[in-house]
């Protein structure tokens, strides 16, 4: 018997060795749909490729099987339920491990004396058997559905006050025909991979294994791919529903809508929907975080003598006191007059930036008053700058 060639399951599925389980699952589904016998009737090439895909996925989708495959380059279901150490316990013999599944016809007794087969055989099974108790492979576990992002454009006031919006999102839902299994409910047919025996031959080096058929899971039967979802177990459909946008969202805010993401796999919980908001700017109010900034024009006399003036806020008009001697560019604060915070039951502040407006000189009387003002206030406002000139 020639020495067997080890199979590269990663190459079979077209994935990297460090691929995550979700990447392996997606690659398997894509290839299974492409090479399934129902899609390629009468094609022996597609049938053989489908068998290889099933075999690779059966190992790489199981964490323990994949770990053993990565370490030794093969995997077999004919492993003992418990592990031995480096030396089997006394009296274990053939009762401790059934070697009937192996074919040692090419074994050369002289190799053991050379440190060949005997040494490698003991080393291999010492490492395999010393691993923790192997759990029986069961159906694929539940997998939580993926999250979805939906971008939403909002007006300034809708973002400040909150609103109710009606959106349409394309979601992956559990197939109603196969109930997420990916297979049709029709009567199963004899497995083409094992001919109904439930067993398949595997070979690694000089060892030949009789393993559970990866295509039918040892049942000797298989079901056809669901025509409605093409084996995906899910169907992507648009769904329209109402969503409440809380007060205070800003550009880049993420509003979570629980259980409105993609459906889970194998009965897993659905993912969440995240609404990412994009808010229109306002022509007067400028928002920075939870604070609101405005520019307030005042007259020279209001800035010099002080005054009470009205200023717009997001809650309506409010009165603010301009202190005497206020300079242009000075900022005044209105506490808790800003935007609502999404993180706490508080509000930001509103900052009012004063802009002193110089009047237009329209007559001689105004000019005279301004000259008199200059004589009464002879201080040079640029004297601090002269030290730099």
C-alpha cells in the first residue's frame, strides 16, 4: 500500500490556517451551494468536490477536531473515549484501544529496530491519548446573529428634541421553509459519499482509519438543500418598523435597537441594529459635544455700560446680563441650556460670545461725541503690542 497523502482541509475550503470559525462557515456554505449534487446533476467532479468540502468542514468547524488536525495533520473519529499517558496501563491491550480500523499491511518489522515506525507510532499515540477526554461531536452550536448598522440623516431640532422615525432595514431572517436547518424536509436519500454505510476510509501515512462519514454524520442518509434559502438557513428580507431616537443625539451617535439585527444560527439569539446618526448643522446654534455656542452682537454702549439683552437658546428666548466693560469676543455662560446628554440625565451649557458692533458715524454730532469719548479715555489699547515692534 503506498504511503497516503495528507489532505489540506484549509486549501479545500480556500481559507487561511488562522481563519476564524465564521470565515470557515461562510466559505463552506459558498462552496457547498456551488458543488452540491442537486445543483450539478450527473457531475462526478462536482460530487467528489462536494465530498471533500463536507469532510474538510466537518473537521475545521469543530474546535477540538481542528486542534488535533492542526497538530498532527489528520483527524479520525476512531479515537478512544479517554486518553492514555505516555505508557498504556497494564492489561489495556486491544480492549483499551481497537486497532481493527487500521491497516498495517505495509509495516516493516525492521523499522522498529531502526527507531522508525515503532518510535513514531508510540510518540504519535502518546500525544493524542494524553489530550483531555474527547467530546462526541454534536450538531453545530447556537451562534448569535450579526449586528447591522443603519445610517440615518436627521434635522438639528429632531436630534435635540428626539423623534420617532420609520426605517426600512434589510435583515437576515430564519428561513421559514427549513426553519434554519438549510435542508429540505423531504425524505432523506442514501448518502452518495459512503453508499449508506455511514463510514468513510481515511489514511495518514501507513495508518488507515475507518471514520464516520463527514457528509451524512454516520447516518448513511442525507437530505437535499433547501430550495428557498439554498442551504443558508436564512433569507434576507427588508423590514420596516418604528424606532425612537432619544433627545440629544449628534453626528456619529449610535442608537441601539435590540434584536433587530440578523437572525441567529441554530436557534441563536438575533443580533442588534445600530442606527448611526448624521445631524444637519444649524445656521445660528453651533454644537460641540453637549454644549451650544452662539454669537451675540451688542452695541458699544451696551458693552461699555452693561445691559440686559435677550439671547436665543434651544428652549426659546432668554435674558442675559452683559457686565459693564465687556470686551468683544468675551464668552458668557448659561448653565444647563445646552443639548441633552445621552450618557446622563444632565444637559450641556450654552456659551454666548459677545461681538461689539461699532456704530456708523452719520453726522457731525456723533463725531463730536466720539472725540469727546477719546479725550476722556486717553489709554492706548495697543500699548502692549509696542514692546514687540
